[in-house]
C-alpha cells in the first residue's frame, strides 16, 4: 500500500470482483482519517497524550497552553493509511 500511496493518482479496492472504493489516495485519507491533532507532552515524570479537534485548534486554550509550556514531545495528525482504509472498506486484512 505504501507504493500505491506514493505512485498512484487513483487507487481502487476490489473484493470478490466488486469495486468497493476508488479515489485518489489523498482524498481517501482525508475522507477516512480523523480531523484530530494528537499531542504528547511530558509535564512531569509521565508522558501525557491528548487529542484536539483540528477545526478549533487555533482557539483551543489547552492546546495553546501546551505549546507555550515547552513540554511537547510530539505532534501528529491522525491521518488514515491506505491499509486502514482498505480494512474499513472491505472488512478484510491485507496478507
């Protein structure tokens, strides 16, 4: 799936001879991914993980406080992979 994601303009998932899903990899990832930013911080001796909605990120006081606090370790979007999408759309795992 990584190769398909990098090289293809469009991908299709076929199960039992039926096309279950077809679109551009980026469009599929946007449709099936979560619009959330996950932040890992370490305010004390333990790592804390919090999710923040992407739509309100710029106005989220807790998110801004984490950034200003200087304890952020990582920030990631929760983008779906093509493999995640395949499993959700077909109900099958890749082998």
